[in-house]
C-alpha cells in the first residue's frame, strides 16, 4: 500500500461513475497521466472480472503523456439495493525501460518479488441513478459511501487479473461471436448470390452465342444454296442461248 509516497500515474477520476440503467451496457472512462520522465507500465484488476470489460487492461504510458482507459459494464438485470456497488478496481503501475512494449507486460512485474516499486491505486464503482428522480437521498447515499471501502480493509479484497487474451466477459465474447457469425453468414450469402448472378449471366451469354452461331451457319448454308441455284439457272440460260444460236 505505501504507494501514496510515490504516485506514478495521475488518475482522473478516482471513482468510476456509471449512469446505471437495467438491461443496458454502460461505459465510463478514466485518464492516466504520466507527469514523470520515465516510461510507466500499468495494469488494471477488478474484484468482478466477469462483469466488466477494460480496454486496454494494461499498457505503457510514455513520459509527459496521457492514456485513456474505457471500462464497460455489461447489462445488469436489476439494480442493487440502495444503488450501492461493492465492486472495486485496482490500478497498478511500475517504471519500465524505454523499449518496453505493451506485449512485454506481465503480472510478475507488479509483484513485490520483482523488486519493482509498485504504485497501487484503488478505485470505487459508483452507480449514478437515472436523472428522472433527482432526489437528495441518492446524493446523500453517494456522499456517505466513500468511508465504506476504507484502505484498511482493502487488503482483503480479491482483485483478479483481467484475461489478456480476451479482456471481455463471457457475455461480451458471446455477443461478439454471434455478431461475427452473422456478419460471416451475410458475407457468404452475398458471395453466393453474386456468384449465382455471374453464372446465370454466363449461361445467358453462352446461349446467345450459340444462337448467333446457328444463325451464321444458316446464313452460310443459304448463301451456298443460293450460289448453286444461280449457277444452275445460268447454265440453263446458256444452254437455251446456245441452242437458239445453233438453230439459226
């Protein structure tokens, strides 16, 4: 915990506030600020990894720069009692070398055994009620909630790693897989339809070429027949002329 003495990353805000609505996916963002001259690696953990999607759940913040992290809560069937949420997030950060990339980040980098100075900041989750009933009771409950997750009891919380291969909860993965399947099906249908049209067009062109070829053959046949008939007539006329001449 003695992380307050050396704050590596500034975090804004320190509360993840979700405008809560049932059966609706909700997102909020936080900004990480590196005011030092070092490269700082961070990693996000939560007590409810199946409930949230964090992008990115780990990364590198270069010196004198900022990085945004989006936290998305999957749709909830019902609101918790008094709109109180017990979920917590833990943001860990350590100083790393300049050549370190996001792929080089491991969980071991944020342990005491690594010998690194690990800064840890705990973040609360606050459900903001819909704007319909602007009751001061909710505001009072929110103001009264900060003392509950005191740092003294924070050590007993079970912060869990967000999966690096897929930082999406099962529901997110299922919805994404279904969408990908639908997109693949629509693309396949479009491809089949286009190929069918091209095949029908090719068949039509082939039939048209055959008809034109038959027509050319008939024309050639007619022309041959015409020439032979004229030749016969010419010979007959020549014979008549010659016979008439011989008679005279």
